């Protein structure tokens, strides 16, 4: 039996959906691992260099902010990926 056009489209959508889920999962995991590295490095760097007084002049503030953004982004992608799976 030959699959109808609608069935073919559905098969194509499921393949692209699985590909996008795999890609989103890898990005979310990379962001989560980035947050685990950037947050402590940035926080410890800010603490040890006393850069809390002028955080805009310290490269550690960028690391800390990047860690926060990675954490928020990975949470968002995990929620978005969960909605795709349902």
C-alpha cells in the first residue's frame, strides 16, 4: 500500500520534529553546563578581586552575567522542549 500525501507529510514532520528536539536538547545541555562553569568563576572572581565596588569594569561581571543568562536560557529551552513532547 502506498501512503497518501497526508501520511507522507506527517512522517516528514515527525522526522524534522525529532531533529529539532535533539538539537534543542543539545543546546539546553550546553547552556546548563556553561552556567555551571560561568556562575562560580564569575562569582569567585568578583569576590576575590573586590570588583563588587565597580562591577562594570570587571571581566568577572560579564562571566557572572553570562552564567545567569545561560541558566535562564536552559530553563526556558527545557520548558519549550517539554511542550513539544506533549
